[in-house]
């Protein structure tokens, strides 16, 4: 079993290595100027050279992402419950939700600054706005997917709505909820970075943007790589929590690690 | 039969001279979206100055000087209209961008503020909130100015701004901001609030601004084209200086969606930046080795570049005539 | 356990509205279900068997006629905690063990029982259904038949006076099915509930119940009520009894004949 894990991980690393190798060769063969697209070797060198700078700017982005995700989860959950259990709520809010989702948040950027000030808040708001939609949709779906006969059975037993919700519906919906969490955490990263692009003096989004305007393309990609790494780590955290909470589901799926 | 021969000969001549009438198709990438600061360029095209030089120019809007110098340095755009300091930065990073005419002799980045604020000098910023665009080179320029003028940074409440500088000032979320005075500053004026500004160039920043740039390879391979293009380009500016209303009207006609009030406020201010004692003596677009050296030293001091280059490689006055 | 009521269905009609018209699911159905009896409802698909169960459990309301529990109309009765269900699908909670699933009904309907007692009772029923040693298994670790047995245990565990089963063994293979039928009879003999059992299978109905109600195709009307005379306890050997086979054939004929007659008449 361990051997299988190890070979899997090695395989995943190999894919990345192949990708970077291909990139390294390509820019050399095509004579691409490093300031336009640097080879991975230069990028990694820049990352090593500026590691403390990158690390220091990872924290603000991390806070913004987790904050935005938490807000999205809480907000998304509440709205989803409304949608799942009230047809009126569902019909009234759906079009609005979709409109909010499609709206380019960047366009609202100056307004966000005026309303939410500077610093962490606008980043968290934007991250939450971008991340909450899949949570709402999936949670509502999960809650609505409970076998109606089972619900009727519970009713006939005399169960209160609270009992039905917490004993049946909510655990039933958890696989759906966690599936949406996987998506939402990546969106929260995007959102936090958008927030940093709009206005910030810290965070990896800031690093990327600043390096871009300074034509420090290697540092810019270093920031991009660091951001990707952050996203992957957070995603894995969600998967890990999911595995702990839904241990029964994991067993059902047979193979331990299905991402 | 004689007539027929003559006719065929004449036809032949016309057909052969066809290729000679073909124009050089080039692209010109600007530094930003179309604004009245680009009016003389549109005028040069519309009045046929480029055609007269055998050039068919396509004018493209830009997304910042940084992108434009990348495109020109990479060969994706033939010519560009971008800030001279960006050109120098690009050259230092291996992109062979050369400025053939420096149009805006002074960097238009300034500390802008409502006139009513009573701010007259930089130290008047103490105790006030200043918006600084932390995602652009302007921020480094501001830090440099702070250093040169020995400002106590801690005494100014500085916040980071990205987009929407004009809105932030109008909403009074900041008392002042570091911005392009003729963009955000005049936008606020156009919306009804009188503004004042302190140009960073006036408090010690020796930076040339938007210039006509092209690729070193282009100069090597086709110097004649570069000369003709620069000539036509400058002709547009010279004409604009003498026919401001006509130039502005042409621009507004070409770009009907642009705010005319704001454009009218901007245009004369931009033209002012093209005139210095240097250009009066040597013609519009002239730049001096001395100033370029000073600019490079500033960039090194600002840690925007870490290695100097031979500035003579980055600019040229030889195409001005 | 609450007392087992006498169920009386009088001229029950249930109509519902579709896009185009009013459709009658059940029409003028009258059935007498004495307390502690085992009654089967048999009929072709769509004859309203499940609808009848829903009316009896208070989910649907009759359009005409009524259902009475010990003389009191159903709508005036508090049915909570009085009916146990077994569906065609086990409908277990996948995150609870077999024991946890069986505990669910007493958790909700027998809150007065202390936890220790409820667990003991749950274990007892699991043992009775032959799942001794599987209490801590999750549903996905159990076969279909075993899951259905958990479902049975779950329904029996809180000792409801009425048990409603809607084709509970239909999804199982024949061998498991027969085993479950016998198991059901054993479990039922330990309790004293009334069982209302819906099925397609005539032989199943004859084996299990003492009264078979045959419904016609939609709209469901009572075609015939057959009393099954075989004494209890009944077991596997009854299947071999010629009188058993005779009765099954007879009922089958009636159903077929009835269908043919209807076809001829239409």
C-alpha cells in the first residue's frame, strides 16, 4: 500500500518534471528572451534568491484565502438551506445568484475599496464572492437529494425538523458539500489574488503584479509558482479534512486516494 | 498598330509602377487606451503624414508602457509609444528597445490633490492620507522622491491604490494620490473638483516620459523606414502645437466615445510637457545623453535596474530630421 | 408498545389531478384489517398499492370515504411513532453502522428508553435477523440481503403496532428472498404488530398472510378478498404442499381471467 502511494506521488512529480523540462528546452530552442518567458531554471533560481520575500508575502494571501473561503462556506451554506427548503427562496434568489456569479468582480473594484477600505477586508470579500457559488449550488443539491421516503419515514416517527436536518439531511449532503469545497478553495485563491491585483501592498498577487511592472519576469513567475503551490496545499488540506469527516465515503470508494 | 503598341507600353508602365506604390504596413502600439494625449498621432495619420512617407500605420491601444516595450522588444509590434524609463528598463533586461524621439520630456507622475486641501509642498502631506499605486513603477518613483526630499515617511498615512484613483479622491477616501496628473488628476477636475498637483519631475525626478520606440533590429535592417516613420510622427506633433483645436477635433471625431470635456482639459497640458529649452533649441523629440545618464542613475538608485547599460544604445537623435 | 389498532377502510376513493383530468388511483376500496393480522395487498402495477399505504400512513388524504383506526378517522389520529416501514430499497444511512442504523428508530420514537436499553434491543434484533457479528459494519460492507435485514431490524426495533412493507424483497434473488420470507414470519411471531404487506408475488402473499386483498388495475378497486387457511407457524415446507400450489394457481387464474375479461369488455 505504501509502495503504491510512493509510486503514485513519484509519478505526479515526474509529470511536473517533464513539463518543466519541456519548457526549459522550448524557450531555448525558440530563442525566447528571458524577460518575456524565462526558463524554469531561472525562475527557481529567483525563487531561491527571494525566498524570504516570497514567504513573507504568502501569509497575507493565505489569510485572505482562508478568510474568504470561510465566509463563502458560511454564507453559501445559509443560502443553500434557504434554497433547499423553500421554493420561494429558491425561485427568488437563483437569478440573482447567477448574475452575481457572472459579474466581473474587477469592474466593481473601486467600489469595493470605497466600501471596505484597504487591507484584508476587500480581498476577503472578493474571494468570498467568487468562491461561494459552487458551495450554494452543491449544498442545495445535496440537501435536496435525500431520499424522500426516508424523510417521510422520519416524519412518521415523529422526528422534529432539527432531528431530520442534523441526523439525516446534513450528513447526506456532506459529500456534495465537500466536493464544492474543493472547487471553492481554488476559487478563493483566485479571488484573493484578484483582490491583491486591485489594491494591495502585500500578498503574492502584489508580488506578481509588482514584478510584472518592473519587468522582473523571473520573480513574477516565482510568485505564480508560489501561488500555485499555495493553491495545491490548500486543496490537499480540504481533501484531507474530507477524508477524515467522510471516512465512510472513503471506504466506499475503495482506492484511498481518488482526487 | 502604332497606337496599340503605345497603349501596351503605357499599360506595362502602369503595371510595373504598381509595386512601387505599395506602402510599408507597420503597427504602432500606444501606451494606454486612446486619449487626447495621443491626438497628434491620430492627426498625423488622418492628415496623411504617414502616407506621404510611404507608410500605412495601424494604431493600436495599449495596456501600459511595460507591455508596450515588451511587445516592441519582442518584435511583435514594429513601433511603440511608451515611457523612456520603461525602455531603459527593458534594454537592461535584454529587450533591445530604442527610443527614436522623446515626446513628453517630463514624467507626468505627480502628487495630485484637491485645490481646496491647501497642499503646496510635499511636507504639507504630513498628517494626511496619500494613495500610492503600489502595483506600478510610480510607487518606486515616489519612494525615490521621498528620499531625495528627505521626507519622513512615517508622518504620511500611505495606503495602496490600484484602479479608481479618481473615485477615491472624489469619495474623499484619500486626501492626495500619486498618479498621472493628466489622467486621474484632470478626470477629477472634469467631474467638478479643482485640483492641484506637484510633478515628481519638479521635485528631483529626472525621468523622460513617453517616447517613440522601436526595436534595435528594425533600426539595423531598415533604418530608412525608422527615419520616415519618426519624421511623420514628429510632423504630427509639430502640426498639433500650431493647430490645437483642429487636432483635438480630429481626435474626438475618430473616438466619439471619449469624454470631450476631459479630453479638452488634458490636451493642452500634455502639449506643455513636450516643450523644454532642449526641444526649443534642437526640435521636438530631442533627448540628451546627460539626461539619459541621470535617468539611469536614478533607476539604479531606485533599484529598478541592478546593472547599467550604455545609454547611447537606448536612444537616438539621428532620426529626428 | 402501543396497542395494535383495528384498521377499517370504508369506501375509500383517492383522486388526483393530472395535466388533463382527474385520475382515480383508488376507487371505493373497503378492507377490514383486524389487529395483529398479516395482510397482503396484491395487484398489477399501478393499481394503487403504494397509494393505499400512503393513505394509511397519513401521507395522502382520501378524496372520498375514510380510513379508521379503532373507530377514529386517520386524520384525527396521532400516528407518530406507530408505523414501521420497510421499503424495497434498504435506505440505510451510509455513515452509520448496522447497529447505528437500527438505533435510528428508537432514537427518534422511543426517547424515553435509556441508551443502554436501546442498544441492547438493537443488538437483539440484529441477532434475530442473523446479523450477529456484523453490528459494526457499514452498509456498503453488507450484501443487499443483509442490508434489507438491517432495514427489517430497524423497523421492528421500536415495536410499532403497524408495519408497512412495500415489496421489500422484490430486489433480492430468489434464494435470499425465500430465506427473508421465513425470517419475517419468525420475527413477526415474536411481536404482535399488524403487517400490511404489498407485493407482486402471489406465492409470497399466500405464504405470508392470512388475508389477501386483490386489487384491480387503475383505478384500484377491490377485486377479491381471499382468506388463506393455512395454520401458523408456517415454514418452508408449506411451499411443497399441494393445497398451497392450488391456491396460488387459483389466484393467478383469477387475476389473469379478470384481466382478460376486462380486455374483452373494453
